[in-house]
């Protein structure tokens, strides 16, 4: 699989995870077995999305 395909899949998973936290009525998210505040959980997933998007845009610019 190409790197760009993996990046798009990763970004999709991040967006779906963020949106699903707004749909579900949870007070905490679970990350690596630890429960953390839902807003911190969303922020971590948003940061992950940003990192993947940045890598995707850099790769796309170089080709």
C-alpha cells in the first residue's frame, strides 16, 4: 500500500473517532487502558489527525 493511502485511512479513523465521541454520551475516553477526560481524548485524536495530515501534505508536495 502506498503511504498516501495509509495516511488517508489514518485520518479517516481519527475523524470518525472524534465524531463518535460527540455522538456517544461518554464522560471519559480510554487510551492505552487509562481513562482520561473526554476533551483531552478528543484533543489527542485531533493532534494525531493534524500530524498525519501534515505528513500527507508534505508527501503530496514532494511528488
